[in-house]
C-alpha cells in the first residue's frame, strides 16, 4: 500500500512517524492511567522505558487490541516456544499453533516470535 507520506523527504517522513508514535504513546499512557485508576491490578509492574518503547512498537505494528500481558513466567520447552517473564507485554499474531492447537498462541514479543501457552496471557 502507498503510504500517504511516501513522497516526503526522509527526515520529514521520520519526523511524522516520530510525532505519530509520540502521540500514540501519550494516548496509550493516558489510557493506561485511566485503566489503572479504574482497576488497580495487584500484579502489574511499572514498565521500564525499554519495555515501554517495545509496547509502543507492538501497538504501532499490531494495534492495542492485540496486546497481552504474561501472567506468570513461561519457560519454552519446545522448538519455537518463547521463554518470557511475568509482566512482559506481547502482541497476539495467531490464536493457534501450526497444528491448529488453540491452547498455544503465536505472539510477537517485540523481536522474537514464538508460541506461548494461551492460559498464561491476559489482555493488556
């Protein structure tokens, strides 16, 4: 698909991208703050700046409705399984594995992609 800003010189284009991400980031933070005031969750750790950047990139790639938080540590035992820590944010790519098993989901962990038990994810 043709990007609406595809004709721009690169520096201006990156400025638009950056502004958009910052705007989304501000909206996401406002949403998170509103969400936290409504439901104080006992298990949510504050995100580090690196995690926050990762979340923003996952949101921009996959949309906020695809984000899930890992509810307990996951140690991947099979090929293509991810090992993740409780509290990490991932984006859902597919709610089944290659064999159609819906208890293992394919996720993007902000770089590595792989399978995790669906039971250990909750909508973020």
